[in-house]
C-alpha cells in the first residue's frame, strides 16, 4: 500500500552518487529524502577527495612554478617567494565550504529532504536515521568508500595519515613516504613534493598507476622522477613503527627477501579504498556483499531485493565521482520508469598532476588481447601550444580496431589532458573512427590538436612530425 511510505525514494549517502540521484529523483516528481551521516553534503569527493585535492594541487603548482624558476624563465620574476601554508589551507577549505553549501542549496531548491544522521536498514523498505524509522518505496544505497587499512600500519592522522590527513598537514614534512603508487599517492605526493618535501613512493607492483595504459605508466614514472619523486617499486611495507614525530617503515621485496627500513616524518597510506557497508545492517533488508565488499547490482542498478538499488563506490566498477554521478542520474530515471543507462566501457580516468594523465576505453594491452589494432601516437613536444607554454612532456595515443577503424581507447599525457579526454569520450560514445577525428577541424593553437594528429597517425599521416 503506497500510503504507508514516507518517501518514494530514500537515498543513503550524499556523495556525488547519492546527491545527484536525490536531485534527479525530485526533478522527476518523486518525493525524495537523502540521509547523510556527515555534517555537510557532497560525500568524500567534495569534503575530503576530488575538490580539496585539486585545491591543493592548483595552489602548490603556482608555488612550485615560482619557486623552481619556471616562471622566471618566462620573464615573470619574483624575489622572496614564500609559502604561506595557512592561507593555502584556507582557500582549500573555502572551496569545499562553497561547494558543499551549494549542494545544500540545490537540495532546498529541488525539495530534497536531508535526513541528518547515519542510516541503518530495519527492513526491506525501512531504515532508521537518528532514532527515527523512515519508510520508502525505493532505497538507493550510495554510501561510498573509505580507506583500505594495511595490517601493521596504524593511521593516527599525525605521523601516519590517510588522504584526509594528507590534505591538511600543518607543516611541510621533511620526508614523506607514500605507501601506494596509485592516484592518491601521486596526486598528494606531488602536492607535498612541490611544497618542499622529499617524497618516496613505495609501490607493491613493478609499475605505478595500475589500470592505465602501459606506455602511460612508463612515461608517468619518468616524468615524476624528473620532478623529484623517488620510487621503490616491487616493494611491500610490512610495518610502520612510530616514535614521537618519527616513523620507521619496514619494507621488503614484494617477492620476499631481506627487509630494510626507511625513516620518515610523515607516512601516507594510499593503497586503495573499500566500500562502506559497516553499520548499514544490510541483512535486515535481505542483502549481502560480494567477496570485495560491494553491493552487487544488475544493469539497471537494482540489487537482488526489489526496491533497493546501489550506485557509486559501494557498487562494482571504477571508484570515480563522475561514474557515481552518472549512475545517480540513471538510477533515478529507472526508478521513475524511464530508461537510465551508463556506458561503463567509456568512463574517463584522470590523474590531476602536472602534466595530467588521462585515458578512456581500452589500454593498448587490453585492446590487443581482443583483436588486431592500429595505434597512432603524437608527442606533445610537436604540439605548438604545448611547446609555446613550455609543456613538452607527454603524448596522445589513439587505439583503433584494425578492421573497422573504430576508436577503442584514447590516452593522453598533457597539461590539460583531463579536459582533452572529454572529446575522446564523446567521439567514442558516437562510435567514431580515427578518420572521423582526423577530419574534424580542431582550433589552432590548442593542445587538442594533438588528438587530431594522433588520429591522423593511426593511418600514418600526421603533419607535424
Ligand atoms: P562518497 O562520496 O564516498 O559518499 C558517500 C557518503 O555516504 C559519505 O558522505 C558518507 O558519510 C555517507 N554515508 C555512508 N554510510 C552512511 C550511512 N549508513 N548513513 C548515512 N550516510 C552514510 N574521483 C574523481 O572522479 N576525481 C577525483 O579527482 C577524485 N579525487 C579523489 C581524491 C581523494 C583524496 C579521494 C579519497 C577520492 C577521490 N576521488 C576522485 C574518488 C571520489 O571521491 C569517489 O569516487 C566518489 O566520492 C564516490 O562517490 P559516492 O557517492 O559513491 O560516495
Ligand atoms: P589505487 O588503487 O589507485 O592505488 C593503490 C596502489 O597501492 C596500487 O598501485 C597498488 O598496487 C598499491 N598497493 C596496494 N597494496 C600495497 C602495499 N601493501 N604496499 C605498497 N603498495 C600497495 O588507490 P588509491 O591511490 O588509494 O586511490 C583510491 C581510489 O580513489 C582510486 O582508485 C580512485 O578510484 C580514487 N581516486 C581518484 C582520483 C582521480 O580520479 N583523480 C584521485 C584520487 C583518488
């Protein structure tokens, strides 16, 4: 009986998945509430993830460019360059405050009710939030993820930090050791390296940036090395001992062997993230998690229990904000009886360092495993705008099916690769061939021309190399 429900849709979690789902559901005329345990809306991404990390990356890049003489080379000279870390943190907090406040405004505007507190299932259609039972016809689980712990490493947010602690260090460490050469390690490692820390990245695998194209991973390591990051690859951390302000890491070869120690005054644990389901009481709803702790869903984001849906980091797939947002829109549309679809084969990934590393679709390795491919590559060194801006590092690589010429993957290393990759995703979404991209007029002089030239290189005819 419809009458007994308080809401048509209750979303649990107000991250990019949950808040977007809630807004779209309300836009579609459904009575919607969103439960959030945090003091502010926006989830990991706005509060302690995408946004504050980009604020620190942006500001530290300016500092580095002035301090390392890159600005002076362009005739912009400054003396007495100083780091005012408090102001840098202040502008980060301002950005977060404005954006989380913006979501609160959007909730009011769209009449999404914010239920403040941690939600826990009490049945298939009911949850408890802040001591109150709420019934909803549809419940969307969008509880996100949190840091994966490492046995033997205790995060105290002072000497041993996770990404949240690493965003707000009160002073620049002398030696920051990052455990994990993935996206967080490279972004936040770059921030503190630029601000003056010695940074060592300890990575279990023999290459950094898992999931990225092989060429990109190789080049990334060279570029970061040139920027002063040090790497210990094929190495595992077996423990961290903290004494006062100092940490001693014990590491050993990933394959086993003699252990070594590394001294540091700050350790960042960044070995991945795990889905948040603790305390949700999924059992009460008749749900369980898979071997990776995720809530399983079908193509429509429906779980095994009718009326319960899951999206974002808590569900399988890439743990990215834009993936969560698109799933948020799609799940709301499905609940409303429309057709909500996300093409999980075309989700861009971006590392927001300088240069940026970006990709969409298949890596060359994966594409080759599927069949014959043609690959076109174009170096940023030969792109006039990158050259003019003194940004010689990087390349664009386009992978196309050898028979049909259809583009199956695009990878880019460039100062603005994250922006450039959007056109690649759109082209692939439209089923473009490399020829389609090569014969599309691109404005000159732009970094994006490198995508056009890489497409021309697929059939062997770029102009500028
Ligand atoms: P979340 O954003 O994690 O939100 C879930 C929310 O649910 C949280 O606010 C949590 O408090 C709440 N919650 C959990 N359980 C309950 C409960 N029982 N009751 C009520 N509320 C609950 N991705 C990108 O695409 N680009 C980036 O640049 C990027 N940078 C990142 C940088 C860092 C340092 C980190 C840690 C992550 C970054 N990510 C980035 C990943 C991105 O933050 C996540 O993919 C994204 O936030 C997932 O969205 P979500 O809605 O699934 O979950
Ligand atoms: P990650 O999965 O990107 O990288 C973790 C790295 O740690 C891997 O290279 C892995 O091999 C390594 N590792 C695992 N166990 C280890 C051990 N015991 N010792 C040493 N190395 C070990 O995870 P990360 O960097 O923590 O980020 C989590 C997620 O957050 C990312 O997967 C991404 O989805 C998201 N994120 C996205 C960003 C973006 O889009 N720009 C930025 C930051 C985070």
